[in-house]
C-alpha cells in the first residue's frame, strides 16, 4: 500500500445534528399505543385437565391487540400452574412419611396458639448456659448396658412373668450397673450429656425402648444433685433437652400406631385412637409409675404428659394438678423451683389453653420462700462458699419462666393479686424482680411508682436493689409511665443507682436507665447522667472493664439524639468518649457516631461545634489505620469520612471551604479515597465559583480558582493508584480550562503525559490482576477529546501536547501481540480532523481554542495533514506486519476501524484516499472475519449519506465495496 496524502473533509456539525434527529410522526389518539393500560386476562387451571390447559374467566376487548407477554405463554399463567403443581405436591406428600414433618407442624401450631408475643424457651436456653457457669469439677453417673431384657425368657408366657421381667430391668437400673465419672470440666460435662442424648436416640432406633427409658431416668436423677450449685440452671437446661427428646419419641411412636392406614388429625379425640395404641400408651405410664424415686418419676411423666391425649379426653387437665401437688414432696427449694418450671414449660407447649391449671405452681413456690433462709440451705451455702445474693440469682430463670407462663395474656386481676402477694411476702426481692421481668411492660410502667415503693421496702442484704431497678428500667424502656411521674421515677431510681459501689454493678444498671432518660428528657438530664457515669468509672480506670456497657450507652443516646448540634453541646459527651481508650473499641464508637451522622444529617452544616467534634472523631478513625489494617476496613473508614466531608458546606464563603479541605488533607493523609474526595470537592468549589461569577472572574476569584488548582496539583502526586492520578490530572486540567487558568491546565495535562509511561502492564482490580491496556486506552481517548479545546502554547510549537502524547505512545512498552499503540493512532485521526475544521465541535466559553488562534492558517493545516499521514503510515505498516504473522482477525478489525475513520473524517473525493478506503474494506473482509451485520449497516449508511450534495461521491465508492461470504 503506497503512502497517501491526508485530506480532512469539511464538517457542518449543526446540519449533521439536524439530520440525526428522529423524524416526528403524528399520533392519532384512537390508535393502539403500547403504553395504554392493558386489560389482564385471568386464567384458572381446570381440575382434571392436562397440564397447561386453561379456562378463561374474563378476556380483554376484541379490538385491543394481543399482549405480547401473554402470547409468549401460550395461554397459560405460570403462577396458576405453579399453584396447581404445589397443590398436587401437597396432596401427594400427605400420604407419605409424616412423623418428623408432622412433629414440626405440631410445634408451629403450638407457637401459633401461644402467639408471637410469647417468648419461647429456646430463646432463653443459650442465655442460661452462658450466664451460669462454673470452674468447679463435676461428676456424672453413667449406667452401663445390661443383657437383661434383650431376649425374652422362653418360659415366661404369662402376663405376670412379663411384668416381673420389666420391673427387674428397672430395678437393675436403679440398683447398680453404673459408672461414675469424676473431675469433669463444664465442657466435658456438657459433652457427656450430649453423648447420653445420642445414646437415647440410638437405643430408640434399635428398638431398645427399656434402655432408652433407663437413660432418661438416670439423667433425671442428676437433677437432684446440687453439689455444684452455681451450675444447676445450666444442668437443668442440658438434661431437659434429653427429656424433651424422649417425650417426642414416645408421642410420635404412639401417633404412628394410630395413623395406619390414614394419618391422625391434629384435633383427634380418644375415639380416634385404636386399642393397640392405647395399650402401648398405658404401658409407658405403668413403666414410669414403677420408678421408685420421686424426682425421676416426676420428670419422666412430665416429659410424656402429652400422651394423655391418647387415653382420656381430660387426661392432661387432670394430670397437671396432680403433678403440681407431687412437686411439694421435693425438699430442696431450688430443685423444686426448676421442677415447677419444667412442668410449666411442658404444660404451655402441650396444652396452652389449660394455663389456669398451672397457676398453683407460683403460689406453691411463694410458700417455699421461707425455706431459703432455713438452716439446711444456709449450711449448704457455707459449705459451697456461695453468698446469699448469688444463690438467689440461681432461682431467676425458673421463677422468670413460671411467671411468664402465668402472666401470659392473664387478666389484670391475677397480675394485681401477684403484686399484692409480693407486698405481704417476706424476703420478696427475688420474686419482685421476676415479676417486673415477666409481666407485661405496660402493666409495670402504669404502676412504676408502686414498684419503686416495694423496691424501697425490700431487704438490701437478700437481693441488691440496683438489680431490681435494672429490671424496672427494662420494662420502662418498652413502655411509657404516666408523664407526671417520669421525673420522680428517674430521681428515685438514680438515688439508688448512684450509691452502688461496684463499678461493674453500677454501669450494668445505669446503662439500662440511660434509654429511659434519653427517651423522655432533654440534653440537660442526659448530660447529668453522663457526668455521673464518668464520676463512677474514672477512678482506678474502671471503665476498661465496662466497654460493652459504655458502647450500649453511646448507641442508646444516638438512637434518640439525631441533632448533632445538641449532642455535641453536652459538656460531658466528649469527655465520655475519652473513656474509650482501647483502640478497637474507640474506633467502633466513632464508626457508630459517623453512621448515625451520615444517616440523619439531612442538611449540610458549617456549625463549628459539629465540625470540630466530627473532625476529632474522624481523625480517631484515621489514626487507627496502620500497615496491618485490612483493605475492607480502610474502605469502610474512608466511606464514613467521605460522608462527613460531603456534609460540610460554608455556603458562599469559598475561602473557608478551601481552608477546611487543606486541614482535612493534613488530617486524613493515609486514606487515599478521602484524598480523592477532597480533590473532587476542591474542583467542584472552583466550578461553583465560576457559576457564581458567570464565567467573568474578578481578580480575587481568579486568584482563588488558581489556588484550587494548586491544591489539586499538590495533592494528586500523593496518590498511589496510577489511574486515580491520571484521571484526576485530566479532570483538574478540564476544571482549570473552564476557569481560564491556561498555565495551570497546561501543567496538569503535561504532567499527565509524563505519568503515562509509569502505567504498569497489569493492575490489581478487586484482588485480581488484569491487563491495564483497556484502562489506558480509555484514558487516552478521554485525553484526546480534551485536547481539541486546549490552545497551543506560544513557546512550544504547533500541537505540542498531541505530539507529546503520541511520542509517549510510541515509546511505551506495550504487551506482546498488542494492537494498543495502533488503536491510539486510529483514535488520534478524528481529533486531528476535528482540529482542521473552521468551527470546532465544542469549545469552552470565554476561552480561545486553536480555531481562533490559527484561524484556518494553511501552515497549521499542513502540520495536521503531515501528522495524519505519519499516523496512517504507521497503521499501514502494522497491518502489513499482521499479515506476515498470520493474525487475520486482528488485521480485519484494525482495517475496518481505519476504514470507519476515513469514511467519517477523510475527504474521499481525493482519489488516493478513496482507493485506500476501498483497499481497507477489502482487507477487512478478505478472510471473512468482519461482522456481516455491521458491514451491511455501514453500506446502508453510506447510501443514505450519498443523497447529500456534498457527499454524492460516496455513491461511486459504495458500488466498489462488496460483501464477501465467510469460507
């Protein structure tokens, strides 16, 4: 291909824009329009028909065209079909195995009966296990397997012999065949209990029902052991899990016996139960009745309480009072309290409608309170070195649960009666605490003054008053007391709280009442509370052990105070923040404050109180960053600080805004995203100044926008990301051009060209290395588009920035087998063609571009043409090299790109240029790699352009362009 001379065709951009606009078409309102409302056709699946057949219950108007979405469904509604399939699947599954699923459905139904406002036992389980722990060594008795009962005696055919054998099996359990494990840690103990639970399931699965019963009896016996009394609540939780499993296995077995051939409904009656199931159920109750010890017999019978439904319509209703009376025979008040709790738990699960039958448990429990101060219990506490207040807290889970069951949807009269009993009962602090935690918050809040009077009358030695006020505070956080009593309530509560000597006990109670204070009072009261907290926790650095509670205090304050001018005007708020001296906790607090600020600060601010405080908080977050900080953490902190920067505005005081950005740059120098945001903020500030001055800068504003440019020019080099630097140099150069700062714009663009050689061949994107070529080409294209409006420097010659960029591209080390350099050359041709026009496609107001400086000077146009010819020569040489290397696809793509440039920007009336375009077309189609659809559309566009008088020569060119089929 011989060298050709370049000739740019003249462009009339306004005329071309008019031609590209769509032709307006008149619309008649009577015609169908795709945005008109469409009547939806309702389809229903007919039963008994094949899948997909539908019957229409309503149809759209016959005059309306068909809905294209409905037509794709062949008349079938996929949601209706899905519902029909779901119904079929449900009916099919109802005849399949149902034991496990049915148990789950029964449980869901029970929860539904009790309602979502009833807190289930499962939500308390984890809290109890975490709270009641011990470092003492524990012991457990494991019963070994016995051969008795595994094979029936051939001669024992009589019923009496059968019963005797079963009783002997139970005697074997109670009398011996046991192994005691000593010196177990708490975790080892829990693991052993879990092993027993698995053994129970395995024995049941292998049809060793007596062995399973032995395991349950043995576990129940462990609940009579109070040797390590601090661990008793957790032991109760672990062992009742086994009892629950046993009760569920027994019930499901009998249920299955009743469900052949059809499943038993949930609302079954005794008449629906067959004789075999009844006999099996009775057999289980007889086995349990033969257990000689009271406690295991009570627990195991309670576990299968629900099985009474198979025997008697009123079985559960009659059994509950009997079991309640049986518990009176348990001597240890702690063991008896948890036995009552288990009975209430099972009773609420299996028969929540019989809740009244459980009410006696709480009154029996109150009657046993005097035992707590008895001689035997006091001796036990001395032996185990347990203080009375600690011992009383062991009752809390049991009493709380019993009261929750009794108080659930209970009438006001019952709750009032319970309250009156608390007043008359001696040593009533423990019960009062549970009453306030179990009763409805609305009930407690309405009688808050009465509860405060009862708390005052309690004995301080038995149960600390600050715990009682803590329970009261929890209720008042959920419900509001009468408005006239709120200040009195707060004063009475804080009189007690502030006298608590232990810092840990103090902050645990104070943290609860902070919410009440924030909810109902102003910043003055909250400030007083914060001052008291600082006073109590500062001595001996007690705050170091109270970070979780202090963090809750901050979050509660932030929940109710969203006006940060009010928040930071509290004298003690910032000193309170100073107590967070552990770096990780301090940063967490700062993040919480920033999240609330960003979420609730709607309007921009210039309040110096807010700005100083928020700068301090943001600096704390920034200073926590070090070499070990994860990238995700850096990103999270950066986003919070950026959110703050965006909310700062000094209005028309632009100099103050710039001063803020200067201070912020020094403060947040280690977080690159923040520096990027500051540069954007300053650029936006310069553009806002231009808008205010309407492009006519005064001496003062001109100096100011130059200062903004200097800020960006100084800050950008500190960024480590090469493409962040390049893009910001370009953006800042564009801002400088818009503000007529030519020397500053020139410096930005020259620096960007100088930085280009530093671009690595691969960069990390979201943790993965990718080639940087696509990013580099995008940047260069944007850079070229900017150069159209940049006037030449009088001391550096014609097109010095374009030549500098192309020289950099020439010297850059591109990847092997890369066409990046040539693509840049192809992209530069449209720029050079645009520079040769009399009127440029776009310009910057009040700034002269080369179109004005050169005014179509022939020497300037000659320089452009020479540069274009050089670039075309380089491109053609590369295409020849690709032919030698057998890279036909790359050659085709580049040839077609250059053809498009010649067609759009070259003057094809020139014979040599026209011939070059035809050769490039043929080369791009030579090996069949060119997209046929694109080629066809290109030819159609050329035919359309050829209708214009100044482009009529394209009709001859089109005739010489042919499409070649792929081979």
